[in-house]
């Protein structure tokens, strides 16, 4: 398998600073004082490490917490051989940072994906999410460590009510919890990768603005991972851009699936769901042609006169168009941040200028 990745990490429209971070095979936001939109495109074969982190703590070094969360992700296998152990180590480092800053609470979410061959392992703590988009359907692989998700599990709340619940941003787990208070338990899942699978890693700056159906509708469109990321980012800005927004998309492709010079049907490859419609139309057209030939042969051999002509009983062939956790003490305060827009920035045109890194 080969993997194409594209990502955007930006401050949104309300906050002046960006406390999100990300990791793509050794690349991350090293200068957290630079709040311009960060984007990165990458290709990898057979293996890779990808992550998104959402720092918390307002003006109290949330960007440092997310930086700590991602900066050594490339050494995850060296931390006892698992991403879970890596996150426990990162949690301890953030706790040390809190002590050095006088005990002020800071923290970070983490959503990571490790790919080895045709297998992937997803891990998360907090409410940054990991999705799998396969054959037109979006599935959440991560688990939301939130108070509302815990209430849903207990039958105290339904998913619709949770969307606007006042506790929807209270985290039950995150990086930055002292071990004496709670031992974090990251959620993990394993996936066997199939060709054309798309993985989405994102902060809640995206999922607070767009629901799963809106995200799925974008990924159903024909396009590249860069097209999808930029469309999701623009839609999130258009709907308010209330928080920092990080989007990382990764698409799997079979290696050397076509020989050099072979022609491929790009439309069918990009949108296999819609191929069924065109196949149905083609079959109907072939059947119609065969019937026409049969009728012509009958007429040529003199049998046509024995068939009464009745326009009211004419047969019309129409092509078918049918398609087939104990509660933690941390609450994300940055989502409802009322920090005024920087001077000169307008909400009427919520589009960001994206600059590429060298």
C-alpha cells in the first residue's frame, strides 16, 4: 500500500492563537508561536505515524502541552513497544510542566494512527477523533472521553441531546492528569486496511462545526485528499470557526495496481458506489439493442405481418437509475472563547490564506 496524506492546522476565526498540533512522519508544528495556517502534504509506503493533538489551558501554555504530546511520536515504539505506553510517558511530562508552571492546569488531547503494511492501530485520549471512510460510509474509530459520552453509555442521555449539552466539552480523560488522581487508559482499535480507505484525524474544531453526515458528504465527492481537507476546513470556517481546527486525511492506494501505460477509469476508482448506476444503464441499453435486432430478423423473415400493430401496447424499455472512566477535572474552555477577532479580520469572508511550508 501507498498512502497519500494532506493536513491543515489553523487558528479558526475566533482565537488569535493556535494550540493545536499534528504529526506526520516526523513533521509537526515546532514553532508554536507562529499562528499562521500550517499545511503539509506527504506520501509514504507501507508504514507511517500520524497524530492530532488539541492543547488546553487558555493562555496558560496549552500549546506547549500539545507540542509535548506529538514531538516524540516517532519514538513511540521505543516507549515499551506500544502507543499506550508512549501516551503515559507524555502524560507524565505534561504533569511535570504543570508543576514547573506553579500547578496551573494544562493538558492535551491525542488521536494517533500507526500504519504497518496493511494494518493500522488507532489510539486516542480526549475528544479528538479518528474516522474511517470506507465504501461511502464514515465510521468513528476513536472514543470520546467526555462527560456526555459517559452519560450516553449509562442511558442518561441520547446522542442528539448530547450535541448541545452544557457538559459536552468536559473531558473524563486527557493528557495532563496526575497519576495520583487517575491513571489514563487510552482507547485503541485495530483495522485491516483496504484499498481506497480514507482515515480522518481531527480536533473538535472540525466536529463542533460539522456533524458526521456533513463530513461524509464531502468525502463522497470526487476529489483528492487535498481537495477534501480544504473543503472541510472552509466549511468549518463558514459555520463559525469557533476553535482551532486541525484536519489530517490519509488515503490508502494499492501499489502498482496498473502496469505502465495502462488506462484506468479514474471515475470508477474514486467513486465505486456510483459505478452501479452506470452498469445498470449499460445492461439496459444492450438488452434494448438485442430486442431491436430480434424484431428486425422477424420482420425480414416475413413474420412481422402476423403481429398486429397496436401502439397502445408498445413496449418501452427505460434504463434503471436505482443505486443501489472516572470524571477528570479538566474542561475545555477554549471552545467558547470569546476572544475578539484580530483587527482587520472579518467574519463575513471566513476563508483562510494557506501558505505552504518549504
